[in-house]
C-alpha cells in the first residue's frame, strides 16, 4: 500500500514521537554522544512544553527500557499515588459518587519528573542540566503552538476567564493564540532552572545531582507550592461545585519512582513486554493470548473475519481489565492466571460469529469477578471516536489523551514511554510553577471492594501503556500511541499488521485503523457504548457491511483520525528503522 512518508532506515539511531520538536531534540542528543536514555529524557521534557494539552510536569509516565546487555526489560514506574486524605468516605462527605474529571480533587502525586530523572540516573550518561536545555529553551524562547492546543484552549477559554483565572493569566495573557503563534512559558523554565541550580549546589556528581533534583521536586519548593495551592484554592470542577485539593506536600515527600520487571507474553516467536496491572498494559498480552489460537494470517489482515475476531477478543480482555486490574501492591491481581494459556483457551469459545453486547469478565482460578455497580451506558446517539487528541467539554472534562516516544541507539538500547496528565484544560495552572496537576484519580471507583477502588496511597489503574518486543531475547521493537482506552487497541492492530503482513513500520502505521468503545471508559463520567465499533472510512466498505451484518454498531469516522502510533526497530542486520504517525500532521520520526 502507499504510505504518507518512507520508513526511515539507518544504522546510527532513531527517535519517533508525537511531536517533531521532541524527536529533533532526542536526535540531537544521539548526535552529541548521548545514548537512547539520554535522548528519551530530553525528548520527554520537550513534550511537556510543546504538547501542554497532552502532558505536563504535573502528570505521569510509564517507561519501558530494553538494554541488550541486560536480561530483562525494565519498567520505570512514574505513576503517582492517591493522597493520604483521598478516601471513599471523604468523597461521600462531599456528596460525590464519582471522582471529578477536572479540578484539584482528582490530583495524584506527579510522577513524571521522578521517573525521567531515575531513568537518567541509572541508565543515562548526561547531566540533568544537559537534557533539560532543550525544554528550557522552548519554554523561554517560545514554540509554535499547535492547532490542537489552540482548539483545546478555546473550548475552556470561558472556564479560564471566569473560574480558573491563574490559567487565564498563563495561557491567555494576550488573548487566545492562533495556530503557529510563538507561545512561551517562562514560569516553567524558571522552575526547571531553580531545580537544576539547587541540585548542582547539593552535589558535584551527575548521579548526586539527579538524586538532589528529585529531593528538590518532592520535598523542596515544588512540593511545598503544590501542597499550598491545593489547600488554599477552591476550584470549580465537573461536579459543578468548587473544591480544594486533597494532595499535600507530605504526599509528594512520601512517594518515589520505582523500577520493576515488565510483564511479558510470547506471540509467534516474539516476546511482548508491558507494564503491570496498575496500568492497562497486560490487556495487550491478554488479547494476544486469546488471538494466538486463531489463524489471523489466514483470515487476511483487515478482512471482516480478522476485524471481528480481534474486536471480540478485545472485549473479553478489557472486561477482565475492569474486573481484575488494580495496584498489585494493594490488591491481589490474578495476573499469572489471566495470562495462562489454559485460561485463554477457556475464553476463546466466547468469540462467536456475531458481535457481543455484554461485558463478560472471566473467573481465573474460579474467583468471582467484581464489576462496578455504577457502570453507565451512553445513549445510542452519543457518538465519539476519541481520535488522537482530547475530547474536551466546556467544563474541562476529557476522555483524555497523551504523548508517546520511542528511541533506539546504535548499541541496541530501546526506550518506549507514554507521558501524560497535567493537562491545563483539566486542572488550573499553578502560576509560579508554570504547570498544573494531573487528574488521574478520576480512574478510581468510589465503590469499595473493587480492584480499582480508591485507596489512599495507591496507584490508579491507568490507560498509559508503552510497548516493547524482543526477538531471540534481544530488543527488536519499541512502539505505542496516545489514545486513552484505545491505546492497547491501536497498538494491537499495528503489531498484528507488522507480524502478519509484509508491511514496513510506516505502512503499518498508515493503514486503516479501528477500535471498540464497548468497554467502560476510564475517564469521567465512565460511560460505555456496548457493541460500538469505530472504523476509519478507508476500511473496505464490503468489510464494514459484513461487520454490520454480524451485529456491530458501526461508527465510520474520517479516514485519518484514529491512532497516533510511532515505532522504532533494530533488526538482525544491524539496521535501525522508524515510523511515525501522520494523522494530525504532528508526529515525526528522525534518524540516520
């Protein structure tokens, strides 16, 4: 098939991300002698500046790292925890049965800074000042604001001017910008400069400075200001009322980023690695486990049989996500059983010839699944594809979206990361810090006894889900996408396309995409759309007609609107390759 751009091929290094300036920063680091980790950290901080509507310093990031010199893929956990004061009872006292999707009540500890700096400390070679220079430059000198950023800010302009006046001063000081205008964030640049200065005064060594920088962030002036802002401000949120925040400086001081082994599964000779069940990562592994029992290649990728089978497997895996996934440090997640081939074999017969309209979690080891009693079903007319940028209402509520980046260097190191959260449209900007807090706590349920019930000090079950794949035990491919609940659907379609066709990375990214909206949304107000299947209009009309005949509730959307994938590979021939999404005219891969 024709593609929008070539797959990049070289032997030095590749960076692919959702913004060209981040990709360019990462490649600059590689050219200046940095490794894949140094490049990924620099690109990650740039994404916080140039894609503010998709991620920020107050958000979170899961990171996968593969190093050919180490036996295991590692996960750097940049997901912060719920505040100590965030209890189900506390929300009940406020008259709330859902964690609001905006404002300060939904804030968790901002984990992104801790994760990026821990990754850099343990596997990088550059100093914090060096990797931050790109982000600080763009924040001070300005960057060309994206049309998507402007559209998002326009949606909440009235909210900013009437309620979130700190945000208005930060983002609308000279009026709503126009796409391409030069926009700056001097307060954020000053925050990073102060962190670096205090870290450098604390230690002369690279590693010591990174440790000191985390201390400044989580115990110093950043934490103090965050706690003060949450205590002092009464902020309008999606409940229609004003609330202060629950996050305190002590919550930041009590949290630290961590490193753990990736969850993995083998599929046709390839080992796919994901985060643990505190994210939705294992749902990709469950889908692959179910699909390994079908002859997908024989069906033909993007045939009606193929799409139907993949979508029905997706529904089963995501039903298990709802029933079983949560923070494994707080709840017993039967992950080994969920990924066992015998469990997948018991579930495959549920994939029948017609579209299912039920949420059907399984019973690993005979356990009884627990689903939220408060699941809400959207009205049939409530259409929404959730395509590549946040779906934002005037009150700031959003289905959410994020960023993604992948890096490979000439020694074969790979990084895949999905930074998100800290969206200005969802939480007011703390003016002297230049960033806002995240709203990831909206993913907790305010019903006791569920795997993802709100518990103080625990991680919400997020949608953030980078991917890594190994061949012969060596890093082969890093890939991922923004997209909330769609991430492990779009990534699945891409991965299956690469595995079962001769398409290169760019062609697989450009190919027609689809996803199911059958499962409950992870975002406020947590609705589901049973049977809904969203497809790009480039999918063969005969295939669409057959899917309708099988009972799928089809929504056809613009042919270039679903998925924002990027990917890098390193082959047995020593060549490195990359591709990036052309949808939205923003993602880019660079390399040589």
